[in-house]
């Protein structure tokens, strides 16, 4: 019972994390170029691959410093993903959709199918780091609208 409540609290926290965290790097403009788009999709793909291989170190490395500070270590981060983000943790199909600004944040939309066969739309908040690289600064998921891939 206590684990179920804790899992729900962690899930609720993750839904509001993108709103709570501030960008550590330079501000992102309203547009990104093709190289940025490719780099953003590569980071998300890398993290999804790390989840599939249960590689907490690699998955945690793709999270922004703000997210790393909240979860402290790869094990805690992975436990949160396993309990609150099963469609992301074990996606069976991934399709990158729109990348653009939503409420002043750069969001990559990713359509994916979870292990239960239910399609979700994951909204990844991306954050440019001082060295120009990209990291994931939060993710929220919602059931995807009915449509084929």
C-alpha cells in the first residue's frame, strides 16, 4: 500500500517537474536547426535504448543537471521510470513527431507504444547545456489520440 502511494506521488511529481525546473544553460530560441533536431532525437533515442538495456548510468547521463539533482543517482532515477513511465521504459515502437516551443519550453513530441499495446504521446522538455549539447529536462506522457503509425 505504501509503495503504491509512493509510486503515485513520484508520478505526480514527474508531471510537474518540467514546470519546476529552470534551464541551466543558455535560453533556447523559438527555432532549432536540423543539427539540433538530430541531436535532440539522438539523446532521446539513446535514453530509450538505455532503458531497454536496464543501463541506469547511461539513462541518467541523458537527464539534465536539474533532474539529476532531484533524483541523486541512477538507481533512484530508474526506479522512478520503472514505476511511473512504463510506456517509456519499455516502448515497443517510437516515432518522433513535432519539435517546437510550448509555453516557452522546447518540447519534442514522441509517439510510442507501451508494453501493454497502448499508444502514448511523450512530451520531452529539452534543455541546451552550456557546452551546446542537449539533455532531457522532464517528460510527461498522455494516451495518444487514436491514429495509425
